C-alpha cells in the first residue's frame, strides 16, 4: 500500500463506524498559549475534554499535522540519527466524546490492524496500565491476541495526563515487533530487546487513551461523569510497517525527498550513519514547510526560534554534503507532490514557503561563515594561552548564536588537536531549556462550572453587541474569586476577547450594586464578564443593566477597521502571500503581525502608511454582510490563519479595498 492509500483507508475505516472526519487543525496553535506547535491530535479537542465546549458530533477521525522538538524522545539534535523520530509527523486518530469506550476502541483497533491491514498477530503486543484489569480482560476476551503478549506497565508508560490537574486516564499501547535485525542497541552490553525496552525492535504503533478520571489539586483521582477515548497512531511508523521497511526514511513519504537531495548534492544516499545528512534535511523540510504554510516564520523568539534552529540544522548538514548554496527550498515542490493532496495548503502556498526558506538559508549562509571565523579566532586565542579544551559556554555560544551543533564543534576542534567540554555544554543547554519552559508555558485554564452559583435558569451568553451597547439582562451564573467577580448573563452587549480584539470594558448595574467590568473573555460557549466591585450578601434581583464603555468600543472599532485597511495595503504592495499571523486591537493602538520573508524597508513602511491614510480620508463605506462560508470564500473574502468558522459567517466589506471574514 502507498502512504496515500494507508491514510485514506484509516479515515474510511472509522467513517464506516459513524465517525465524522475533522480536518487537521493548523500546526501553529494560535488559540492555545500553552503550545508552541500542535503536538498531538487531541489538541484541537482539548476544550471538549475540559468540559468547556461541545461539538455537534460525538465520534471523530482525522490525521493531524504535528511538530515536536522537545521532550524525552524529541531532542532536535537526535532527529535523523535513528529510523523513527521526527520533528514533523502525522498523527492518525479516532475519538469518542462520551460515546463508546474501551471495548469498541480495542475491538476496532485490532480489526483494522489484523483484518484490514493484515498485520501478523504474532508480532503485535498490547500494553495496559498495571491497575487496568478491564482493558486486559477486553484484550483477552474480545481479540485473539496471544495472552502472553499482553503486558502491564506503570504510570510512566501507560497513564496519560493533560497536565498537573484535569482529565486523565490509563492507556493501552499497541507495539509491533520489527524483528531482531531492527535493534539499534545490540552494541550495548546487557541490552535486552523487549516492549518499552528503548530500542528500535519493538515500536509503538498506536496509543489508545481512556480518559476516565479528573486529577484534583490534591493529586486524587475522581471518576468523570462522561468517559472519552483519544487515540493516536504515528503515520510514518505504520507506513514503514505496512511497506515492510525497517526505517521510516525508506518509505514513500521520505524517499522522493532523499532522492531529490542526492540529485541536487551529487552525493548518494547511504543507509545507516552515512545517511544522516540526507535524513535530517528530508525530515526538516517537512517541518519547515508545514509550519510556514500555517503562518509561522523563522525569528529569534518562541516558535520562530524553533523554526530557525530547524532550518539552520538542515543547512549545516547540507554543508557536510559539500553544498554551499541554498538547497532546502528546492525540496518544497517534491514535498508538495508527496503530501499536497492530503494537505492542500502546502500546494496553495508552496511559492511563498520556498521564498521564506530560501531567504533564511541565504541569511544563515552568511551567519555560518561568521561562525567559522569566530571559531578560528577562538582556537587561536586558546592556543595562544596554551589551552586545548574549549569551554562548554563557548561551545554553546557557537550553537545558540551561529547554529553549530556540538558534534560539529567537536569535529572542528579535533582537527585542531583540541577537545570540547561536553558536560559544560549540556549545563548551558539545560539552562536554556529552563528559560524556554518558564517563558513559553502557562497552566491550562480549567473551568469547573459546578463551582459557580446559578442565580437564574435559562440560556446564556447571547451576544447582541453588534447592534447594542446597552441591554437589560439577567444574571445567570456568578462566581467570586480573589479580587474579581465573574458573571455570565442571559444576553450581553460586551464583546469577548477574540481574534486579537481585546474584550470590552464597562459596567453592570443592579438594584443594589454597581460593578466595573474590566475585561470580557470567552470560555467555550460562555461569555464571562470579569468585574470589580462589591456585591450584597444575597442578590434578590438578578435583573441588571449591562453597559459597554462607548468611547472605548468606538476607538477599538476604528482601530479594527484600520487593521483591515492595513492588510489590504500590505497585500497590494508586498504580494498575496501576506497573511495576518496575529494582532492586537485596543481603543488606543493596534498591532499587526504579518507573514513575510524579509524585513520591510523604511520606504515600504512609508508607502503602506500613505496608502492606509489615503483610504481613511476617502471615507469609504464599511458594510457588514452575513453569508454562507462557501459563498464568502467564492467572493474572495480573506480568512484568518487557524480560525474555525461556522456555516454562516460575518463578512466586512470596505468598498473595493478589503473583504474579510471577521467576528470583531
């Protein structure tokens, strides 16, 4: 089977089991501040598991674009050295949201693997959590797996948790025996090939997660009222198994890229350690292409810094193939041939992606040359002082600033008769990881609606703010915590922060109190007013007046319209590849993040300013249209990266200058 056939057969199998196909979300999770990149299929369903969102389906199937560049098995410097870890990968998955549970998940997994895909049953192993008698009994009773190939493991391998608190549960993994020849630890004395043994012989194919508990603040586990299933299968791994390959790089997902690298470099691909350069470049161009197509750009911060590291590592390995000119961008069309059918966004944006990668490659070529100059000066200074060991701090500086991997610095040092303080390098690396963790990760926001006081029955959170700035409303739910009072109303004129536009401020006035609304946010389908003030001990009357601060709203509206004019000017001047990658709209200022492959010149900035001001002075009419999504797209309306749209959408038209989908 080809990789395209395997992907299709997985999706069609679960569609036949009444699962709804849900397209992959963006690999750049704009709506989740806890993630640099989408790293699992469950990310787009997280709010369902947290109980703050509901969908119109209870069974789902998809193939999700993922990037992982950190964690125990995802050290960037190791990718390309083994046969099965990658920066970018696809995660095939099926989900049940309070529908079926362990029995169906196990039966269907076994059916797909052994009946549809015909994998030999004597090479399949199932693991279960050490306390999960139910899962083991189901494997024994509902499948014909060999009983001695069901293994129990502890929390490290078979218990999944979303975070320190929140939904969690045991999991059951399915492993495949690739054969003794696949072991990559045979040279280690005492190594034993076994499931979860750390070698390439027994590889995990599929993880079936059974979400049945909630982890409380005190560490205790509480049974959830609704139980869920969340499964993930590494696409590259199952393709290797079904194509009878011991390495993912020998499958039809990677070989076209590797063959193109050989053609461009004039260097043949040799399996094993000699083929690392080809494997690194083939892996990394996938991550770069999908990330850039979804709106990320190389930079010095956050996910942009990760992309820059990935690109520079690929470019360094291209140098080992004696390629001095940019090469990575020339692989994008080949990748489009391989994966563009499943992910049309890379086909639509391939020219833009190529320009971004080429520009970054050219810039790094100059950086790499400067790094080599610095290394030569460093060696000269060390030798002048009679020193033969390069410090870990200096080696890390070469890595962090100039993209030199430790092994490249060690190789260059050996050529000079010197060594490198490897332990000191890893100390500096760990310091950087600590900084990244502290800067890039925030706790999940878990909302427990049971902790809220319900003051009146009925529907809530109807937004009427497009037409009104003041309403008479009913308080539906209320919660007091720390210095804030949180309120949910039946209907509200307050706009909740979304799409870069900040939440409305204003006041909520009752018969016995006045609250100052400092912010408005959305939690799932509910609009939450974040207020300060004092409430009576017992609220007798739930009827209130909700009043938006008019001056702020109008200032925000003007600046929001300006972002539309700005994007139109940017597209007109720089090209249609320009997209909004983020924004901030307040009553007093706006910020617009854009996707572009080079710094704007002063002349370009002045021209953009002139164009926007001209259109403002023309006083062109701003129209609001309600249209079906497909009709709006046919009209040429611009959609925002990573945004989810309903069947009916709101469209803002500014004369013949701008046409955008917009909820603000």
